[in-house]
């Protein structure tokens, strides 16, 4: 049997080129979305594919709205519901992670408690796919670090409020406010904003 000889220098070149392309594209896209509204996310495309596969009508309702046009309530509501330390941490709430680990160790076999921050959820929803794998989590850490470096907290919150899934084919607080309450997000009451944040 003939032995296959591996050209290690060629393998190294391919790995280096792949790494350069990955870092260039990922950093470039993070910088781009610092200024440009997000047109679509992997989760939106996945949900459209699920709708098509199940024979349901295709629905993708989103309405990009600047943070100042939404008013303060939607942002306050999601911070209160999801990430009370959003303004203080640099993408990761290590105390919340420790608490979640302790809880999950005591409640094995039950639904696991997460400790994802708004920054982590924004990175996941914008750049990645929904799953619970360590590979996806590793990419999530990387993209969370990037958006915390290149974006302001206001931009992270703005993107989050515009891409979060708030119903079947509904994304963002503005679209949700229109679908459920027939008004713009800026006119939501505190109870309505809290309800959407809980959704």
C-alpha cells in the first residue's frame, strides 16, 4: 500500500489564509454593522426555511428603528428583564455565570439556566446559529468581544431591540409593538414594554 505524503507547508498556508479571511470578514462585518442597519440575521433565514418546510405562509416582519425613536421604555424593559448589569459589564456578567453554574449543578436533569448578557445575545442572533454547542458558544464569545470593542452600549442595545425574535416571524420591538398593540414602540406603556421584553 502506497503511503500518502502530506504537504505540511501547503496545509499551513491553507490554515493561515483561512484564518486571515475569517478574522478579516468577522471584524469587517462588525465594523460595518456599527453604522448600517442589519438587513437580516441567520435566525431570520432559519425561521423562513422552517416556515417553507412546514408549508406555512412566509412571514418576516421587522421594522428597523433608531434607538432614540423607540423611546426609553423598550430599552429599560429588556435591561430589567435580561441583563441588569448591562451598563457595567464588558460583555460578560461573570457573577451571573457563577450563579447559573451553581444552580445548574444543584438541578441536574432540569432545564438549564443561562447567564447570557444582552451583548452575548446580540452577537449570537446577529452572526451565529441557534444551538447549544461549545463551538457555537466559542464563536459567541469571540463576536461578543468584538462588538464590545467596536460598538457603544447604545449601539448594542439598538441592534438587540431591532433583531430579537418577538413572535412567529416577528423581529424587534417596533414590529412587535405594531403587531400586538397597534402602536409604535415609542408609545408603549411600561406594562406593554415589560410584556414584550418577557416574550
